[in-house]
């Protein structure tokens, strides 16, 4: 009898719970829009628009139809598309929205800054930020300069044509590896350039580990890279134990191990390896896209190229031919950086940001249920004439007065607590590369109207081949 009463009480409690839950749901105002065909939703339509570089029209059509807050379904999840600076602020600063990463990325990169959330992320993020902070980047300028010159000599000098995109990828991989690995960098790039490419390509793939699929190849590449990096990390740990602290060291492993010994974090060697992979993946595909599209813009914008050339020639004039660029030189490249920002505005390397609601939340009168995804695309504000006059025009001068650009409308590096920690690194790297290209070469696009796809990073369809001409080097102080 007691058992029957208990069961009845439990059933009543369950019934009441479901009833109130249903009632709570029925008072929800979900955003307008449709979720499309179950599971598939708008996934293929959005991916196709990215591939054909018509994603901006795709977003604007939805915004015109449903307004700045609308629901759709992408990659199997109900997703709220948000548009405008206020929406960007909401996405980047709301504590109930967690960064969403694909299952593929989590499998490929393990427990890295790119994949963790919440408390687990805090110490990883602060350690990585410490390594990439502007004062540290100052110490990397000489090494960046050395690697950029080496690669330009190897892959650009003496050629009539260069296919920019793969060269830029190789260059940025070389630069980040020269900082992260120190003396082992060249061997790592030599052994694993293709593996890094496969790893990067697998990030948005379907995560079923079958050989010869994108994901299968990515997993194999990830295991190979991890094995080599672990060997380097163990070697650094051994030398630290033998020789004590090398306070001036800038390689990632020594730096992280020293930080750990000072109690700044409790990351294991395995965590440090995963984070080295995370930084390399975060760094090189993005910066190479910026460099590639800057080269493309400059081929079509002679006036901008002339101004950059003047700025760079002045810097070159005060140096001997063998002198490396310094932090002070880079600080003087102000106009060149404006042109780089204009490139980031018109062709952002990261097309948007996904977050997941960790609890039911509300935005502008609409409910976003727990577990739903939230998405904002950078192009929505970057290419909106409300924030940027004549938005399709390439005009670096719009960055002369940064205060005229409304907050949260220009976000190539994201914002809030997950903002890109490599902003300064990529700025300095891009400026060093542009210095040597602009002072030494002139280029013409082989296909003037070459289009690009987003895969999801912007990728020129033919890789951006250019005809190259050696420019008379500018006079220098020691000439
Ligand atoms: C032009 C170059 C770059 C662009 C446009 C870029 C853009 C971004 C964006 C938009 C995010 C945030 C994504 C989100 O919130 O959804 C991000 C995160 C990140 N970036 Fe960059 N990035 C660049 C270069 C770099 C470099 C050079 C490094 C490392 C040296 C780097 C390392 C990272 C890392 C580790 C994260 C993850 C941070 C976190 O989740 O807490 N990035 N980047």
C-alpha cells in the first residue's frame, strides 16, 4: 500500500512538473523565422552561400524578412541569428553564452584554449595571454623579421609569378613555429606543414573517424603533430630541470613550464602540447588570409600602395640592408596598419562567432532556450552603410578617426572574454611582411577578377597567382 501511495505521489509530481514546464514554454516568445527541414535546417543553404561568397546577401535577406533577431537551424541545432552592434555586444559579453566549438575541433585539438570553457578555461587563457601580450610580442619582432626575410628569399625572390595564398600560409606557419618552437621550428615546418594543413581543413568536418575522409586525415595528422610536439616539450622539461630557468626564453614550452613552476597555472605537459597546437591553428590560417587579401587589395589600389610605399621606404631609408626591423620601426607603420584593418573589415578571416546558451536567456523580448546556439556574422556590421560609409569601397582613411566607428561594429578579432589573444602578434607579423614585400616588389593579379570562397576562411579560387616584378630597392642610410 505504502509503495502504491509513493508511486502515485511521484507520478503526480512528474505530471505537475511537466505541466508547469509546458506552461513556461508556452509563455516563451521565440524569435521569428523557421527551423526548416528537421536536422538539416538551413545548413546547406548557409554553407553554399559561404562557398559562393554570397553569405552577406544570405544574412541580409533573412534580416530583411525577419528582423535583427531570427531563428534558424544550423548543423543540427536551433540557432538564433543576431544582427547589429548591440547584438555583437550581447554575444561577446553575456556570461550565459559559452563559446561553441565543433565536435571535430574538440577531437583534433584536445584540451586547448580553443576548446575549453568556464573555470577550466580561465588558467589556460591567462597563461596563453601572458605569452602573447604586447610586451612579449616586442621580443619576437627580430625572430619574425628573420623568418619573413628567409621565406621571401626562398619563395619570392627570382620568380616571375607567385601563388600568394599557399605562400602566405607557409610564411605564417613558419613565423608562428619560429616563436613557439625556437630552434626546432624549421624541422617542425619541414616535417608537418602538410599535417597542419590537414588538421586545419578538418575543423569543420563530420567527426566520424574513417580513414581518407577529411576528419580521418585530420585525426591522423593531429596524432603525428602531437607526437613530435610532445617530444620537444619533454626535451624542454629535461633541460629546465638540468639547467634551471632560462628567463629570457621565448619558446612556448619553456615559457609555460616556467610560469607553471611559479604557480601561475597547473597545466600538465599534455595540456601545454594541446595549447601549442591551438595557438598554431589559431594563428596561421587567419593571418595568412589577412596578408593574402591585403596583397590583392593593394594590386587594385595604386594610391593606397603609393602611400604605404612612402611610409615603408622612409623606414627602410634609416636602416642598413642587414638591419632587422625593430619594435619602434613597426610602431611607425601607422598607415599600413590602417590598410590592414580595412582589409579585415572587407574580408574578415573569421566570418562569425557561435555561442551556446547555458541557460534560458532573453534578448530584446525574445527567449533563447538553454542549449540553443546564437550566431553573429562580422560582415553584417562591417558591410553596413549605417556604420561604414560606402561599405564596399576600400578606404583605409576611415580608420583615421577610430572614434567615428561605433563600438561593436568592427570586430575582426571578436570581443569580450574570448577576444583573440593574438591580435598584437598578427599586427606585428603582417606589418613586417608588408614592409619587405612593398619595398622589394610590385605585383599584378594574374586574374584581375579572381573571386574567393569561404571554406570557412576566405580562400581565393585560384590561390591568387600574381606576376612579380623586382622593385629597385629604396636607398638606405648605408648605401
Ligand atoms: C588576422 C589575424 C587574426 C584574426 C582575424 C583572428 C580572429 C580571431 C577571432 C575572431 C577570435 C574569436 C572567435 C570567437 O570569439 O568566436 C579569435 C580567437 C583566437 N585567436 Fe585569433 N585571430 C588572428 C590571429 C591570431 C594569432 C596570430 C594567434 C596566436 C598567435 C591567434 C590565436 C587565437 C586564439 C588562441 C583564439 C581563441 C581564444 C579563446 O577562445 O579564448 N589568433 N581569433
